[in-house]
C-alpha cells in the first residue's frame, strides 16, 4: 500500500466556483470526500491527491463540460497557485523558471511532477501524475493549460509552445484545445508535455523581478517545512477514513501505512492532538450519516448505515441514538427523497 500524497486544497477553489457559477451545489461533491468549503480557504490544508483528481472529474461531469479543467487552467493567475506561480516572474530566462518550477514542485511531494528534458530543438516539459486507477484527464489538461498561462505572464499573451502532446484520446474538440494552447495538439501520445523552442527558453524578459527570487524560494522552503510538520494530521486521517467509508472496514494499520508512519507513532501523534483513531472514525461515520439524512438522496436506513461503515441498520441506529438522543428515522435532519 502506497503512501497517500497530499495536495494543497485551495487549488480546488476554481472548480467549486465553476460549479456554483453554473447553478449547481458543490457541497455533495466535496462532502463525498470528507471535505467542506471552509477547507478550501485554509492556506496550509491539504487533501489526498486521489480525492483531488476525483473531485476535478466530478466537477466536469456535474457541469457537463469535459474541457472544464482545460478552461480553468487557461484562466488561472499566478497568485492562485501560490508561491510556485511567482517563480515564472522571478527567473532570468524561461529555462531557469521551468527548472525552478520543476524543483520546487517536486519538493512538495503532491503526486505530480514536471520534468524538464533537453532536446536538440529546445526542451520537452513533461507532466506526470503518480496515481493509478483514477481519471487524470482533467488534471493533466488543467496543469498544461495553467503552465501556458503562467509562461505568458513573462513571454506575452500571444506566446505558444511549439507543440502540445496529450496521452489521452482526442475528445473531438480539437479546436478548443488549439484555441487555448495556440499550437498544434496531438492526442494518444506516450507522455503529456509542452514542446518549447530554444529561442523562447533562452530569451531574457523585462517583465520579471530577479531580486524577488530568493524571497519566493524562502517562502517555498517554509511551506515545505510546514508540510513536513504535518500540522493537519488528524484532518488527514479523517480524509483517508472518508475515502474508505462504506467500501471496507478502516483499520488504523492501513491509515498508518498510507501516511508512511508506524502505528504507534500515529496513535501517539493523535493523542498529542487530544483525539484518537477511534474518535476520528466515529466522527466520520456521524458526518456521513448526517449528510446523507440531510440530503435525502438515500431514504433507506440500512443503506445509510452501510454507507457510514456499519454492518447493519440496527447497529447504526444504536450509535445514532448515542450521538443525538433520537432514532435516525425520527431525526429532524432527515429529508424525504
């Protein structure tokens, strides 16, 4: 079982805003992964990268736009991706900027990487996602479109890569892609990448502030250290528990392996935060059950019980009475489907 990679939650904000702008409620989409809107405005809060990918796809499905990630990436401003976005405007050449971006992006260990590969004509800037068994199309298109947008902040709005390669199949909307990238787009390729010419890579820009680079890198170093301190450990455990809720019994050993730490260390760290694995599981079960009752999409108490990780309705009903003092069938939260 692999360690769970965690990514900055605020990167989901544009997706939530896009969903709500089209008249949809983003709450069920987030709560399905143990999240709430307030989590997305916490600067140091992180969520499992796998959940991040799933929410990107859910947002695209909800609004009926398979190119949602592509469109959002093209509109993102540097400050919306944090200190990483500022690297583009603090490096002497585009080559330096891309190398800095690759280095600091990899140091965040979020589940993605951008690799700079020299070629005779310039460079391939390859985007890779380290997650299997989940759709990555939305994230890939978002990331490459976002990178083009960031590069244009220093190279000018008409800048374009030589080519764009995407590993997934052509979605029959080639004009949309070429309109955003301003370049030929090739599908069903071995890797996802931007092809960039050497003249562009070596061009010095008057739009940048070289003196700010040490400041930006110092801020990125602090962010990396904050990540290593794992200040949101209990919340991370909650999110991992939420990912397995209703599918299989969640064991502390499984969560410890995903977090890359011994069980005893995890237990001790949670105790230092005045909680325990048992408390977190109970809280997640209660949250899932109350959300399902309130949404009214499932009207069967047994189905709600199973979704909340209980073996049957009777065990769930006893637990629910302990939480609230009333039976789930009579709860004021309950709404008929």
